[in-house]
C-alpha cells in the first residue's frame, strides 16, 4: 500500500468519524429536548462531555465569540461539539502530518485545521448574509403590503416574520422579540444591520427609520426601494456568474499545491521529513508556502467585485 493510499484512508476514516460524532451529537441534542425532565438519564457520555466542554469554553470571551459566530453562521452544532470535533481532527492531522514530514509539518497541519474552521464559518456567515440580501425585495414588498393594509410597522414586521423563509424569518423574529421587551425601533433595526452588514440592508433600515421618525408614508418609501433592490440582486447574480471561473481556478490551484506536496513526499528521497529536518529546508518551505498563499490571495482579490 502506497503512502498516498494510507493518507487517503486515514483522511476518509477521520471524515467518517467526525460525521458519525456529529450525527450522534445531534441525536443526543434531540433527545434532550424531547426528554428534558430526564436529562441526566437520557444524555449520552458524548453529550455529557460536550455539555461540560461547552460550559468551560463559554466562561471565556473567545468561547462566547465562538457561540455568536456559530449563531451567525447558522450552524446547528453546539460550542462543545465544535470544540471537541476540532480537537479530534487536530489530533488526526497531527499524527498523519508527523508521519509524513515531522513535527514542523504537524504544526502547520494543526494551524491549517484552525484556519480551515475559521474559513468555513466565514463562508457560512457570508452565504447566510447573501441569502438574506437576496430576500430583501420580497421583504420590502411584504412590509409595504402590510402597512398599506393599515398595520403599524411593528405589526407589519410580525406579519413579515410569519410569511418569510430563513434566514429572514429568524432575523425578524429576533427583531420582534426585542420590540416586545420595549426596545427602541431604531436601535433594533440598527442591530439588524450590524448582524447583516450590506448596503441593501442599510438602505432598507435607513428608509424605515427615517420614515417612522419623520412620520412619512412608509408604503411609498418601501415600494420605491423594492425595484432598486431587485435590480441590484440581478446585477449581483450576473457578476457572480461571470466570476465563477475565477473561483474555480483558485480552488484548482490550491488542490494542485497539495497534490504536488504528496508527489514530493512520494518520489523525493526521504520525502518531506528530510526537507523539514534541515533549517534551510524549513526556510525554503516557508518562503514557497508564503509565495503560494500570496498568489492565491491575489487571484481571489482580483476576482472579487463589490456590487
């Protein structure tokens, strides 16, 4: 069995293990909700470990930031499950990377896991934000129809929350919960704009706040921005279609770099371990990795258009 087959087998085993752990944790969470009165008896060993880990992590500011990030990314896993799963993956990556290139490559692999998790969460947050922005024309239309029917803006927000789909529904439900406890409408809308930062959301929030504060006709203002929001949505979709090739190029180049490392490890005498045991080899490896990463960053930056 070649080293490539061993690495692929280990990665497949790790992915299967993490998937199984996540499914088991999700089932444990579902049981805790259904049998809340028998929590101690129903929670599995993994669930207790996850709960204990979550309590410890949430005592820190980093843990609280992680929970807010998971909420914004719409990830159903708990903080404890994410931390434990990340630790398992780090251990597996350390063992595989250490067998290939020694402790230096193992450290790089662990850092890569952390950066990969951060990139995944950022991707989920951006995807959720983009989905929210794409639903803004429908939201503006719902609010306009509700206010035209005689409802106040606060009541119109409640109706829109019932008629909308995710992620607009959950965000409007959060807005309505804050309004119920007596929060000011301007402040609530401002926090919504902070959670979903975009020009479209800011425009909608500003229009609502100004119209309510100045006593203007909300219906006219909402109908006026609905067409503009729809136009921007179509332009954004066309731009994303044009840039799809650039994004695929970035992914292909990144995969090619990892494949070249495997080839070097297979055919070079001593593999990566020999390179990373020499100080000069470590410097060259760091320089090449930095240039490669800079190239990926530049290609991604050149392929990004702010619409």
